């Protein structure tokens, strides 16, 4: 996956159990925040992230509790 966090920034949301490898990201002013867990579940893909962090940066994370709640509410309809 390629991401460029130039002026607006980029947020990437990965499913639980997925792990991201960020070694090929070019550091910029905004920085890179990897908020994913390091525990990769068996059978899940390893995501390799490349690109530049730029001025606004790149954030990689899992769903937060509000997003999970909204997703669950949408599935029950």
C-alpha cells in the first residue's frame, strides 16, 4: 500500500489482527504513527506501507470503539 501524507494527512484503518510494516516510509515533518498491535493473527495478511509522511503525516490504526459501535449498529438494520 502506498500513502503520501502531504498537506492533509492520511489515516489508514486496518482490521484487527492485521499488522503493518512501515520500514519503507520516507520520514517527513508530520511523522508516522503506527497504532496497530504487533500481534498478527494466523492467516491474516501483512500490509507493507510505502510512501512519504509529508507535512501532515500518516496514521495507521484499528477501528476505535465508536467506529465499531457505528458499524455494529449498521449491520443490525
